[in-house]
C-alpha cells in the first residue's frame, strides 16, 4: 500500500483496534505506537517481571506506601460511607490487595471492579484475590478503560461512595492534554463525594530514573521489543525484533521518560494484513512510550484540571513517588 492511496480502501484488519493503531503509528513521521499494545499475554508477564526488578523502584515504593497508609487512605475516602472500588488498568492487582484488605477491615462487604486490556492478567487477579479475600465481590471487564468509562458501577445506596483506583503512575503514559481529558471523563462518570486515588511518579535524580527503564537484565528491552512480536503474530508482519535496539532517555523539557525502538540497519518490513511495506533506515525510531514525572504541585494541578480537589497525599521519605486522594469538585 503506498501512502498516496492509504485511505482509499483499507484492509479489514485496519478496522480492528490493533490494526488501526499499527497503521496510524507506523505510517506517521516520526513513527510511534501506543503503549497499550505492550499488554498482550506475554507483555503482561514481562511487565510483572519488571515490577520486581531491583532498578524498578516505582512498584516497590508505591506498595510500601500502601502497606503503611492503606487504612488511612480507605478511611479518608470512605468518610463513614460504604465504598465500591474500581481499578483502571488493574493488571494482576498485585498491590491492590493491600487496599482491599484495609477496606474489608472497615466494611465486611465490598465490591471491587477491575478493568484491564489483558484477560490473562485479570484472570490471575481474580484467582489471587478470591483466595485471599473469600467475601470480596469481584467484577472484571476486559477492555481499554480510556474507551469504556460509561459502565462504572452505580452507587449501592445513598450512603455509598465510589473510589476509583488509578495507581501505578499509569497517568504518566498520557500527554498532558490527554491526561486532563481522561481525568475529566472519569469525573463526568462520578457523583459528588466520589473519589479518585492517583499514583504518580515524582521527579527525581537522573541516575535511578534512567536505571528503572534500562535494567541490567534486559527485561524492559524485551518488553519493548515484544510489541513487534505481537504485530508479527496478529498482523502477519515480518519484523525481526533483534534488529531494533531498546532506548530510554529522559526529556527534561517535558519532564518525561521516552522509550523507543531504534532500527540498527537498513531494513524492510511487510505487514500483509494491512497491505503495508515499510522501509527503515539505520537509527530510525519507533516511539513506544512516554512516562511523565510529576511534582506535588503539577500532580495537584493535573487533578484540578480534571475536576478533582486533592484532599490528602502520601509520599515516601525520599519523595520519589506519591499517591493523591482527590474528591469530585
């Protein structure tokens, strides 16, 4: 397919979410792919491995915050009301159990809804949480939460509140305008008194920041290249992932980590399902992820722009990570 007639007659696969995103991103200049493509079954497993790496402080630090402050977080959110918890991008919910335990200690009956693009991750979450919390009512939905906020569970009673968990610094994957719009869409689905718990990665010294995205074991590099493996499998492409180098750098002007796949040679890639041939030059990049880093002030401002007021926040002694509890304005 030449770029001249790209939009004349699109192949059927171009109408699917994966096909549409690959067609959009790989025909753009510069090339890019959305990070949600990382999370097929293998990519989800690789990400779980990343969260346990010694360099990857984010998950460990947020987990420590929940271990220390979960009862206070849940009591502050509930304000003597009955809570329903909804998690966006839940994954395997490895940290969420700390919050669920605190909630169940405050109210014997609890509904938890987990939304994620990975069915395998949600199945793992359901199994683990069911074993740990037999009385917990678990609902799961496979899908992109950025495109499916209209089915958030309603309040159970007049004396109830919903707490949206948006943890893990996932908001950092969105450009500022998109992040504000996403929070505004969440806000429109909530009622006065409902809350959001937002986890964000803070600005910090460069060395630990870069190490978190360039681990010595190469797991993040494998996670990055897996996006090409997924395109091969689902769209019949012939990418050679080993011909692309993983690169992560910090863009200080935008306060974000940027992740790329860099072509190591001149190469041509075909994607038959999209009737697409691509030429890559040495050093040509595919931008696969941004991860924005925040100050307490910028996190508070972002939530305010989305229609929320921060009431409480918690951080670690080094101020490397923060969780912000905010109510609807």
